[in-house]
C-alpha cells in the first residue's frame, strides 16, 4: 500500500507570481515598445520638458572634436535606418584604418 502524498505549495511565493495581471500588462507594454516605431515627436517633447538645447550642446562640444578617437561599430547598422545623419567626429575604426 502506497501512502497518499498530497501536493503542497511552498509558503514562499516566486517573484511576480501573485502579480499576474500587472505582469501581463508590463509584458504587453514591453512587446509594444520592441515592435513599434518610436513615438513621433517624442524627442522634441522630451527636450522641451527637460530644457535640453541639442544645438547648443552640440556647438559647445565642437572643441572636443580633436580629442575624438575612432569607435568600433559606428557603421554596423548605418544602412538599417533612414533619415539619419552622421555625427561630426564620430567614425568607425575600420573606416579610419582604410
């Protein structure tokens, strides 16, 4: 005769287990962010809200251009995006070495 073994849950709950609805909403939001294009105009909104002047910052950093060093991976995804422009002083190591 085999003893009957009852299935007992641990008193310790795994992280996120009791948050099923919230977790589902977060996963849905994460999926949406990964699968959709960035919000149009969000960068303008962010810059205005945070008082960021991109043109002034870029002009202020022009003095640092002579100190710039080639970076790895700059050109790896350049053909994957449209409507972008190169940043002065930023170039790939492979392009620099010919």
